[in-house]
C-alpha cells in the first residue's frame, strides 16, 4: 500500500467496534457510538454490524515521538464509505491527509454519495449559523485621510490631511458577500496655494461610499475582506480667495477597499480598514476654469465592529 511509504499506517482494522480501544480518544469514541446507533436503527439491511470496518490513521511526529492522529474512516465490508471522524486540532492538515486515505480505501461511488450528503448538511449548518449570527454589522472607526493632491491648475493647490470619525453599516447577503455603506459628517478642509504661499480658504465635503465586499473564511477566525464600489462627494460652503474662487458642487468616483476583522467575542470585533477613493473637482477663479484638482485620498481606519 503506497500510503505506508509516506509514513501513514493503519492502526487497527476491526469487525466489532465495541472491542476497539480508542486510546483515550473519547471524542472519536462518542462520535462513533452516535453514528452506529443511527445506522443500525435506519439502515440495518444496508449496513450489517458484522461487516463494520474502522480505520484509524496516524503518523509519528519526529520531534516529540508522539502519534499525530488524522482521524477515523468507517466502511462496510465492501469498502463503501459510511462515515469519517476528523480530529479538530490542525484540521486543515488532517483533512488533506484524510481525503487521500479515503480515496485509497473506499469505493468511488460511496465517496461521491457521502460527498453529496455531507455538502447538503454543511449547507444547512452554514445557513443556520448565518441565521443565528445575523446579517447586520455596524462599525465605528477613526480614519486618517492622506490626500494625493494632484493639481493641474498651476496654482500649486493642496488640501490638508486630517483624522475623521466614520460610521459604516454592512449587510451580509450570505457569510461571504456583503454591501457596506460608509458614512461620516461634513468635513471642513483647508486649501493652500504654494504659488501664493498662503492658505486661500476652506470648503466642506460629505463623501458617502458604497462598496460590495467579499469576506474570506480563515481557520484562525479572523476575517479578511476586499471590496470595490462608488463614492459620491458633495462639496459645500466653498470660501476660496474671499469668494473669488469656486469648486464643483459634487464628485463621482470609484473606491477600492481591503481590511480585516479580528473577533473579540461572538459579536464584537476589532477592525483595520484601507480604502482608496477617487475624488476630483474643477477649480474656477472668476469665470475662468483653471483645471482639475484630484484629491484621491487614501484612508486608513481602525475601530470596532458589532455583528447583530
């Protein structure tokens, strides 16, 4: 058997599971008792008690000399897959090995049948967990704004950087896909001209952003995500050059996003978020259009999120 060459070996092959010594693996023992009690009640003709086969696979860890148990595979006398038990610690490694072992031992037809059933059960469990967790999340962040200040007016214009409060509301369509609405209060900004060597005035802007996100699943529990969407910025209370200059009243632009949530408890999480938003406006002096000022800020935020 090729599996032996890779350092994995069959610990026991039995006809009677009640005689099996589980070597203090009470989790597996209890799991199997549940499996067999249900099988014998519902499938007595399909799966005979005397045909039971239980395979426990392990390898020896070189550093400690202790066994590393991947899990159990349960078949009938014809090597049809009935069920398997995966040990929870280091589950990714155990799952990878156990899949290879199942394919080596069991008939392809029984594997496919079990896969369909397992997939359906996982979908139901995922749906139930999602329903219990709730689709709404609210985050509060402190966000640092770093303006790109790409000026094409010839006036050497720059807009100041600052830190602002931010609230966002997220709705999860399922456990991975969500939409996020990013909100804040109108922010006052100062405009400086390097040509005039002075501040030339202020304006306010309100930049709500809507993104569609994908949240990744990880073994560690943290939830990284990426997103993309649209930004609408309303520009008001423009006071530049004592009323001699003006800006566009609004701006539309794209937004991209990446971040990660670190769970604190069932509902609360710590969040780090990065966004790049495209915001621009034409600058007018009197009736003369001087060109475009691209703010295109980078936003880095930290805060807390609560999942309802």
